[in-house]
C-alpha cells in the first residue's frame, strides 16, 4: 500500500488535531474534515473517512464517559431513535460538490464559532427539565440526516441543543453526544458504503494518526495545555476551512 507525501502530511496534521481536540474533551470530527479539505482531499473521500474516524474517536469517548456515569440514557434514546435511519439516508445520498462544499463549510463555521465564543456558557445548564421524547426524536431526525450527509458526527448540533433545553449538564451532554456520534457515524457509513462502496486506502494511515493522537491528547488534558487558547486556535482553523469550502 503506497501513500503520497500529501497523505503523510495530512495524517500528521490529523495527528496533531487529535491531540488538541482530545485534550479539551472533544472528538474532532469537524477538524479532521477541515484538515482534509485544506490538504486537498477529494470530497468523495472526505465523507467516508470522516465517518470512520468518528466511529473510532466516539467509541473511545463513549466508553470513558459512560464508565464515569456522564451519560443521559433518557436523552440518548429518543434522539438516536430518530437519527439512525436518517443518518443512513444521508450517508447514502451523494451530493454534487457545488452543494456538498458550502453545506460542510457552514457546519465548520458553526463549529468554529462555538469554539471561539463558547455559546454553551449562556445556557441554563443547571436545570434538569424533563425530556420531551417527540422533540428528541425530531431533533435526531434532522441532526442524523445532516451528519450522514456531510460526514460529521452531529455532536456540534446535539450538545448545545440539549443544554439549551435544560435536559442535562455540560459533562452529561458531552457523554450523550459521544454515544450519539458513534451510532450516527456507523449508520451513515453503512449508507455511504451501500451507495458508493468506497473506503479510501488512506483511511488506515489516518486511523493510526487519530488513535495515537487521542491517546496522547487524553493524557495531556488541561494540565499542560491551556484549554481556552486551544479552543480559540481550533475555532480559527475551522473557520478558515469553512470559508475555503464555501468560497473555493
């Protein structure tokens, strides 16, 4: 299996992206898509690669959060019930580049803005309001479709939504979103394979990069790296990549 120099450079940037993201408790799906975009990875390859990397990172994150009881089953069940079928549908659909690129660009801009401005601080996170299953299922339907369509995990939409609704705490939202991303990504990947049957061989290189990056980043945590500065830097990268997707 031969790789180009650009593939190794992309893997290197993904490795550092995984370190930074995991050090502040995030999976990094949007960052990996941003990096692949900036490095010129074909859009047809970005989607399945993003979904596979989501599965790896979210499985590790889910295990850690659930083990520490930072997970809300009552929130998770309705949203995942709605999201899994539509994530498959979104994964199956192949958008034309002129539609796919601006759509992903908008999502990256949204994710970048969240890192820069920390919208979650404005939500009433201390409340413990009862979960409305119908709203949860509806939210899952929409977020699942978007995540499958773009190759993102959907956590950037789910976390602020359930915090805004007062269904859980910040840590509970992170754990719930991690499990949500895992099931979304599996469903989206199955849909994508059913449609195009394409898993680029670079995925193995990128998987190793993410795995080692997550291991290192998890150990670093915020003991060495300043969380706020890291989030702002990541936010700027996502915004640059989002603008590139939209304008180029």
